[in-house]
C-alpha cells in the first residue's frame, strides 16, 4: 500500500456566538485528554483560526464569568460541545447561544446557494401553476419557466465561480513569474518535499524504485523516481548523441524552427532500435522503462510505436557571470490550456538526469510551486493530460531548465504522445493534432 507521510492539513475557523467566553481543547486521540489551544479565552463575537488536520477532534468549553464565577446557562452549569475536522475546505464552526454548532464549508455553501436558486424559482413557478388552474398548456409553460429559471440561476453562479477562479489563477501565475528568477538562481533550493512516497516495481528488471509524488492533480502530475537511468544507459545515450549534437531550435508556430535564447542547449534525437531490445540494448531497455512507467501511472496502454525519439540534451556552464547562460526558459512540452487533448500530441514527459552541473540547472515548475534539484540517475516524470477525461493541464506542469552556470548538465528526455501508433507516427501529425494527410492543402 502507498505510504502517506503527511496528514491532511485543514485551516479551520471557530466562531463564538454563544454569548459568553469559551476555551477550545484538542482531544488527544491516544489519551482522550484535552489540550488547551486558546490562551486567552475566546470572547463572544470573536473568531479563532486554527491549523489542524482532517479527523482531529476538538471540545469547546464555556468559561465561567470572572465576576460571578458562574456559567451563563439557566442552571449555571458550564456547557460544552465538540466537533471533528472534516475533509472540506474553508470550514467554519459557529457555536450559538444554545451551544449548538453550525458547520459551514465549501460544500455546504454550494448546497445553500443551490437551494436558494431552487427556492426562488419554485416560488415563481408555484404562482404560475396556481394561475394555470389545470390548463395543460399553461402548466407546461410554468414547468418550462421553472427549468429555465434554474438553468439561468445555476449558469450565472457557475460563471461567477469560474470568473473568480480565473482571477485567482492570474494572480498566482503573476506571482510565479516573478518568483522564477529568484528560485532558479537560489542554488540552495532543494527538491520540494513530497506529498507522498511510493514504490514502483519494474517487471522488466525486477527492481523496486522509490517514487516521490510532488504534485498530484488529475491533469497534472509530477513524480521524481530514484535511479531511473543507469550509468551505462547514460553513457550509451551520450555516445549515440556525440556525433549528432547540434544547437537546439524551437518551433516558430508556422511549421519552421529557429535558434532561440529561450532554449539554449545542444541536443540530438536518438532512434531506438527495438529489434535489439531482446539482445539487451541499453537504449531500448531505457526506452521500455519510460513507457512502462507512463503506463503504470496513467494506465493508457501507451506503445513505443510512432513515438518521438529519445532526446539527449546538454547544457554547458560558462561561469557565474555569463549573461546568456544555457537554459530552457519556462514552457509547456505539450498543450497546457485546460482544453481537450488533441490526437497525436504530447501528454507526458520523462526527464532523466545523467550529468549534474556544479551550479544551476535545476528543473522548476513555477506554477505548481515545485522545484527539482537534479540528482544523478533520477527521473522526473510529469503528465499533463487527465487519463480519464483527456482534459489537458492548465499550466501547473509549465517548467524550466534553470540556467547552468558551472559544469555540464546532460539529460535524456522522452516526450510521450497519445494517439500515435505504427501507422500514425508522431511526425504524421501537425502541432494542432491534425493528421497531415487530412489537411487539405498539405
Ligand atoms: O533541463 C531541464 O531540467 C528541463 C528540460 C525540459 O524542459 C525538456 O526536456 O522538455
Ligand atoms: Fe520541457
């Protein structure tokens, strides 16, 4: 079973509307004893924010008034109540004067909103129905009216929520853009702590590898896999790349390509000789492991046929004062527009670190707040398509190869496509995912 090394954190808020002071205790699950969380006590009208975890229990206890030494209930017995932190977001617990708890979270809010829309529409429909007095056509009209009313209400509240989301995303992306330069030059920055660690057992080499899950959304996953590529596999890739290394280019969107400061590195594509796989060819073995891992995570039955070549990418450091260092500025490897996947286009990447530079060359996912410090042999897998809905990532997997200042950085990258096979190889699709043979003027 996967091991989770982190409890699920939740920020909660406790509101005092009880009419008197109370204290909040955390209930230790082992001893069942209360641990006081609130010094001083929480006054009537005040709220108390708490960083807690799902499943944690709390008790709220009324505090006697200093002047009388008595509690405010009718029989003057100090009242108390308890609650448990639930999985929802934005949880607020309000304690009223009967010591009842009103619980609100994002789900409850949504339900309240929905019920409000339905109630309003129902009132209108009820009036109309009364007027219809059994007339079939008028009854139908009232029904249609009800449906339309709900539709308009739901649509407008969804539109509002989407607008808020887009606004939040634009703020977050703006902040991430500013952070990129600092994150990349901060050479002390270590790999982001994992949300979860797992193990992956390869059927081919029978090895078990540790996997750190750094980001985990349906359309956007980032994994770091220990010892993914061996020294021999790195050497085989470097040897194959050596005679064909050339300055990397970027697509210009018009079918051509050119050199760019955004992608300053040397590279060479390496064809996999699958016919040599059974003879233990290092490059074929490595490539097989890439697809096996992608299938382990995404379960899409990706095949090697029709995929892009493995890519050897090499960055050379020219010192800390280099104003145009080798690097790969923030980009998405495939589409990251939150739209549906286009047939034959990329949906996952495996970057494998072979040679680690002395300074620089980290891999940074600025929009996900995820940073990877390269380690010899480590693989970074990231996917940018929801394997169920086929909806693309919306920017979380945007990433950069930070500037390399000292030493060399050599990586092997496989860009993985979905919808390609032997008959429909990657280069038979244009960048819009349209088969070139289906384009009229091709
Ligand atoms: O150099 C890196 O760390 C990132 C490389 C990269 O973005 C890619 O190969 O697509
Ligand atoms: Fe990339």
